[in-house]
């Protein structure tokens, strides 16, 4: 207990000293942030920008502060456990006589020998409890309180560093560095580069690696053994990927797990390049190994390792007979271009590593950083030319397949634009805007990496959709081979595939937007796009505390800037895009799982679509200062105008809402409206589309479906009765005819046994005895097929049984009028017509 008390006292003193240092640092930096923000906001010159960047380097690193906070919280958890154990021990010593008696009894002493020992132990326990127990508990409590205060101070320091970073970024992003091309620029560049590359600096790295080998040998062994193991099994990896490509080429052996296996193998090949760099960087970044230079090298190696992992995985994906070719169906030209483009990208790894070593937060060698950064645009320009070359690039296939498209008209425009942009970036970096283009280029590279990852994810999801569609097609082929009608299932499968593709594209778009916002959000305030351009202002009411501390409602003018308009336009566009795709995603994820019918699904999708669209428009207008309070009188007048001028359109719109909620008719229902029978395909805001048997689309105003008589064949009982009328000659036996009709009705497909078919002798016609065959079928889907099958079968059975179906006959009697009339007619027409028939009577 004495040793533990000494350790706690030592840790407490060190923690108190660190807390005092951090508190004084927090006070000093807080005053600097407030003074610099008030003094330099909007009044930054190149000299002031240089001063602010130098002061920013004096702030503690946010990542180090966050790492220290995690360590302190781990120490707090350990101390809390120690306090619990200490309290348990002190509770046991609260009754020293009983505790001593239990110890003596455990030692086997009893009777008169035990009592003196117990008394002596009681005196020892009481002395230890007073000397060590209570002070130890007090020291542990004090250490916990100190650590909690230190955590709060470090969190405040990290927040303050972030605020100052944003301040410097906002005020100095577009300020040119005054040291560029000043006298001595070339000499400083050579001196800084020599300082960075001097062997004595990098000899420390070797020493740190040796020290890491002594402390963590297994980590270094894994860093060296992992790539060697992948290299040793490279032939097996390649063979397994070829085998997966052969399996996915056949529908009978196509499984999505083959794609997953190939993806893991590609990731394994990328990890073989990055794992050694990542582990070495992680060891060097440990502050307990090496010095500050080794820590900086370790952090930059870890950053380079993630880039290598991304680059190596992409290259493995586009290998011949690999994931992109056999599973994603990418063109050979595109894969060749991507493989060639990875070569200059690998060259950027050491150049970017040296460039990051010169950062202000690292070694602070700005002139040498310009030198290394100037080489990066050259590599990126080479990559852009390889990827965008119209002859062998990514768009070569599109240009050849669409010779009259926009891209084919200006095939060199993308590559020339990219080259010009990268060339301008290189010039700006050398001319003095190094910090600006450095920040934007790094965020842009991270954005491109995120975009590529999402494109691969989209290809994986589409591949999953293809596998499921293939499996469903195999099932439908099997059902069709057994004589089943699968037309409806095929149409549903095609529609579901289109909706799923749209849902996948929307999901990728949303994830891309979230990723871009996460990457660019620290930079957007510094870009200051349209913040200073005020277009108009609107009045808002808010609560403000007066001198007495009471809240009072005041009206203030809030400006609407160009950036607000841009945000509102983006909100409108996103609302429209989301209204088109989010309902289908919900339909696929939830409604299919709960087996919701087609009609109910369509109603839910349409209602959700309207809700998203109206909500997005409301948010966008609110960004522009257009709220309900400001437009309620205009809306009231507009409503009156609707009542007079657009009442029919408004009535159809309200009727459409009633149809979606009440659902008197639903999408997929068979209805009869005004003598037209067909199936409802869509319910729009103004009208409903009905497709009849001739595949013609009838647009019916929604108001008619609410106010007029509509026969819905799909509501209630799904089975319907089919009546087929037939007439036979009067010489036939009625009972024999009825029996034949019953046999034909019972033998027809889709005819229900309950209610069973029936025949009615309806009466005598002009030339036939009339019969009605009445059968019931399950749904209207088989109405046409059932009627055709029964009519064909009845005709065949009648022919076999000698039953005749009469057809209408008409006797025509021609009576010639008298000779005088004929003669007079002949004379009047100039004689008898040649070829006239002789007089006849029939």
C-alpha cells in the first residue's frame, strides 16, 4: 500500500504539472484567437498572412490533443477501477478485529495463542489504515479530478486550435505568399531541400526502426512477412480469379460470392503494398520510439499507406481476367487506360511524402515544399492524358459508338481542359499561392478517391442485382418449360430491375454528397463563395435579452446572399432528385419485405414522393426568406383564383389525393369506365392512365373516378364469372349440347371448381337454340385466354359430335315489273342493254 501511495503521488504531481501548463497555454492561445480575429478580419496583407501562418504553427496539433484525450480517458477508467478495489479493501478493514480474527483462523491458531496475535494484528491494521489507506483514497480521488480537468482543458485546446485554423484558412487562403521569387528564393529552396534530405536526419529513422524491432518484433515481422506471403501465392491468387471469371460467365454457376472473393483478393494485393508502410509509420509515429522527426515521418507514412492501399486495390481490380473485366463488364480499353494511369500515380507517392514533410505542421520548409509540389502536377497531367485521351482513354468506346454525340464533336476538350487546369495549378503554386493550391489539391484528390470507391461500390451492387436477376430468370425459364404463363412475372422482374438500378444510383449519389460535404466542409467557409454579395434581406423576429436580463421580441433584417441562393437551388434540385428515388428505395427495402400489394405500394410511393417534394421546396424557400407568414395573404388570394379559374384542375388534384388515400381504385386494378375496360397503370396528380386490351392508354380525369360510376373488377372477390353464348340448330338434342358445353367448361384451364360451371338454355332464336356456358375464373388476368380456350374447345367438340352451329340465312325474291315498263325503259335508254339477263323469278 505504501508503494501504491508513492506511485499515485508521483502520477498526481505529473498530472498537476501538465494541467497547469495546459491551462496557461489555453489562456494565452484564447487571448490570441480573440485578438487576431478582431484585429485582422478582412484586413489581411501578404505580410499579415505570413504572420498568421507562423502563429498557427505554434498551436498544438489537434490530432495529438485528441490522442492525448483518449489516453487520459483510458487512465480515468483504470483509476476508477482502482478506486472501487481500494474501497472494497478499506471496507474489509473497517472492522480490524474481525478481519484479524479471520486471518488468524485461516493460519490455524486458536484458543489462548490466537488472542495476542489478533490484538497485535489489530494495532498494525489500524496504523496502516490511518497512515496509508485514507491518504491513498484521497490521492486517487484527487488524481481522478485532475485527469477530468485535464481532459476538459485538452478538449478546449483542440476546439480552439480548430477555430484558429479556420480563421487563418479563411483570411489567408487567397493571399499570395510574399516570399515567392524574393531575392534568395533559389538559395533558400536548395538549402531547405538539402536540410530535408541530409543523411543524418534519416539515420535517426534507422535507429528508431531498430528500437521498434526490439520493443515490437512481431509487428515488424508481420510487416515484412505479409507482402512476401502474398507474393508467394500470387499464381494461386491469379488462378482463383480466372476460375471465378469462368464461373460467372455461365448462368448456372454464377454466384455473387465469386465476386466477393475476387474483391477480397484484389484488396489483399493492395494491402500487400500498403501494410508494410502503414505498420512502419505506426511504429515511428509512437512518441515513445524515436524523436520528433521520426514521429513526423511516421505520420506521413501512414497517410501514404492509405493512398497506396487505394491505388493498389484499383490496379488489382483492372487486371486482365479480373474483377472489372469478368464481373463488372468494363471495356478492355478502359482497363488498359486505368492500368497505365496507375504508374504515374505511384510516382506521386514519394513526391507527395516529401511535400507533406515540408508542411507548416511538420518541418515547415515552404520553399522546398514548392519544389516537390511542382512535380505533382506533372504526374497528374500524365495521368489525365492517359485517362482522357480520346483514342485510348476512358471515353474511346463512347466516342466510337456515338459518332454524332457531343463528346465525339469535341473529343479533345476534356483532356485539354484537365491539362490546362493542372498546368495552372502548378504555375500558381510556384507563383506564391502554394498554400491555397496545396489545400485544394489535397481535398480534390481525396474527393476523387471517394468517387472511385463509390463507383466500384455501385458496380458491386449492380453485380448483385445481375446475379439475382439471373437466378429469377432461371426460375421463370423452368416454370415456362412446365407450361406456366410467366409474362406477368417477367414484366414485374424488368420493372423491379429498373427501380433497383435507380435506387442504387441514388444511394451512391447520396453517399457521394455526404463524403464531399465531409471533405469540403472545412474549406467551404474559406472559399467565401458569394458571402459578401447581398441580394436582398427579410425581417425575422427573435428574442434578445435587454439590460435587465429579460427577453424581448425584436425584429431584425437578415441578409440573403448569393451563397444562400446557391444553397437553395441545390436544395430544390436535391428535393426533386430525392422525390424520384427515395420512395422506390423504401418500396424495395420495406414494402417488399412486408409483402405489400402493388396498388398499396404505388399509393405509398406517390404520397411519400409528394411529401418529399413539398418538404424540399419549403426548406428551399425558407433559405430564401420566403416563409408562410410572408406569403399567407398571397396564398389566400391564389386560392380564391383557383376556385374560379382552375377549379377543374384543382378538383382533379384533390381527387387524386382521395384516390391515393381512400383507394377506390388502385394501380393494377381492372376497371370499366364509360364503356372502356382496362388496367390502371398510373395515378398522376391530374389524371389516371388506363391501358385497355388494345394496349391503348386512356387518360381519365381523377374527378370522374370519384363522381361517376366505375366498375372495379379487382375489388372485393377476385373471382369473376365468364359467360359464353352459343347457338345450335333446331335439330340438335338440347341435353346433349348442354353436356358437351359442361365438359368443355370443366376442361378449360383457370376455371374454378367451386362454383362449378353451369349451362342455361336461354331460349329460341330466329334460326338457333341459344345456350349460355357460365364459368368462374380466379382473376381477370386469365379472362381472354380462358374465353379463347373454351370457344376453341366447344367448336372442336361440336364438330366431333356432329352438332351444327347455324348461321343466318336470307331468301331474296326478285319480281319483275310489267313489259310496258320494260319497253318504255328500254326505249328511253336507247335500246336493250347488252348482256342483260332474261326475265327470271325466284
